[in-house]
C-alpha cells in the first residue's frame, strides 16, 4: 500500500512541477522588472501569472489527463492484489 501512496505522490509532483515552475519563472522575471523600474503594482504580478498558469493548464491538460487515467486504470487492474 505504501508503494501506491509513493507512486501517487510522485505522479502528483510530476504533473504539478511544470505548472508551478513556469509560473514561478514568470513571477521572478516580473519581480526583476518591477525592481528595475520601481513599479510596485500588485496586479502587475498577479495577472501575467494567472494567464500563464491557465495557458499551461490548457497546454498540459491532455498529458495530465492521460497520466491520471492510466494511473487509475492501473489501480483498478491491481485492486485484487491491493486488497490481499
């Protein structure tokens, strides 16, 4: 059972890291631009990160769904061995 939990944790990290990584990179770039121009507007960081996150969800959504479906099918196929 711990193997299943470990695999689920790894899978969740694998799916979330590209989304969070790109969002964090955009946030750092915008923060550097804000520091260079001394513009301290909160919406300047929020709106681009929101759009980038939505874009990444749209682009990586099919891959995430395929991965989740294959993991779920694997769980159902191996359900008798998990019960024992």
